[in-house]
């Protein structure tokens, strides 16, 4: 016990969490450290109002824990790391919770992408020594893309990953290293392009797929619980702003299941933008002809991609505002609801184990 007390007198964990997976991991680690009389401070970064509130104790062990969004840390954690103060002779560990699943008796891992490596690079440049880089595969909560994991499966994944997290915590407080994340570098590099694209797509397209149906009782729970205050009331119904991190808390906690992912709307608008509007845009301005005559093919393709991406993102933002306005009309609202997969009962919400 005494050797552990002398190794680290304090552990500070900064976390961001939507549905609670990363929060639970942070408290599991804090619980192990507390058993060895190490002073523990666990901080939700979404509650930090000013950078001046961040005080790094000298020689304390620092941890960062966040979910993986689009094979990277969500922008709120990434920006937090960029603003984080320089090291005071601190060692640091990084944990990303990933979309774990289960098939039969087999536990399926998620993918980290660049979540660990970008963070580690930032912290190294700030003078920290990296002693831990470890992904934890907790249940996937992304119900926009798949039904929520069954409660029985959630518990079995939690049981396994809690033990894994506690073993990791013991390594950290004993002064050992655990750089497990480095073992999957080849796979992570393959999905790196997606992590760059998601930074834009996640905030300006995927976040613009959420809407509240007529079942909404205006309880404002989604607005109150949003960790980054990304939801506001417009036209007497919740509206998701560009700040949305797609953390899925709102859609999973809504007591009326009134928050839906507009699958039909997204596919219809994407088809309309790419197959009609952009084609018409090129036709009117003859941009393709200009680029092909003026630049090599590879450069022309890059320009085309940049122009199309900017148009798609801009038009999605504009159409989402129109979509939100049209939801006041029952006929349109019903079409949006019944073309959403999240409407149907088999499409479960993700229910986290709150007391674990």
C-alpha cells in the first residue's frame, strides 16, 4: 500500500460521456485508485466553463476518457485536449470506449481509428508522458444505425469490460504501462479517412437527422440533459444545432420515444442533392469542363470532391431547417415518422446500467 501511495498521491480523470459508458469507465478506474488511498478527482469536461478552471497537480496521474465517434474522439474532447495546459511532470493515460457488440458467446470489438493517436500526439507535444493507451469495448449505443443492444447482452459486456478496466487501473497505479491501442495501428490507419470526414459529416449531416415527433410532450428532458447544450426549442419543438456530437443521449433517454432518426428524409434529401441539384449546378456553371481543361485529372477530381462536399453539407443544413418547419404539418410529420427505422418497436433504445 505505501509504495502505491508514494507512486501517485492523486489521480485526475477528465471524461466526456453521452449515454454513460465513458463515465462508468472513469468511475471504475477511480474506484480502484481510491482503494489504495489515492486521492481521486473525476471531472466531466462538459461542465467546465473556463480553461482557468483546469488546474494540473504536479506529478499527479492524469487520465482522459471519451467515447469514439466516427473513429476519433468527438470534437468536444479533441478541442479540450488542444486547450489543455502543459504538463507538470505528469504521466497520462488515454481510454476510448468503442462500439462493442456480442455474437453468441463471442465479444466483438469496435474500432478506434485515430482516437488514441491524435490525442497522444497532442499530449506528447504538451510534455506529458504516455503510460496508458487502452480501448474499452462497451455496448454500442448508436441507435441511428442499429437497434439498441439487448439488456442481457449489455450486462454481459459490462461484466467483462469492468474486469478489464480494473486490471488496467491496477497497472496504472502500480506505475506500469499498458499501450494496447498500439497493437491495432494497421487497422486504425485504414479507417483514418473516415475519421476526418466524420468531423464534418457527423456534426452537419448525421446530427441533422434527429427530430421530435408529435409524441413529444415538451418535457424538455433532451434539452436539459444534453451534455453540450446542442438542442434548443424552435417552432415549439426540439431543434438539433450544429453543436450536436451525435452522442445519442437524447434519443435513448426520451421517455416517450418521441425522438426519431429521419432515415427516409436523409436518403431522400441526399439523393435529391447529389442526383438533381449538384448535377444542375455543374450543368449551369460548366465547372467540370473548366476543371478538366485547366488541371490534371487527379487535381480536377480533388476540386470536384471539395466543391461537392461543400454543397452537400451546406444544402443539408438548409434542408434540415425546411424539414423542421414542415414537421408542424401532420401529413409531412407522419411520412417522416413512418420512414424512420427508429419508429418501430423492434428498434430498441440503448439502456445503460446506471448503478454498476
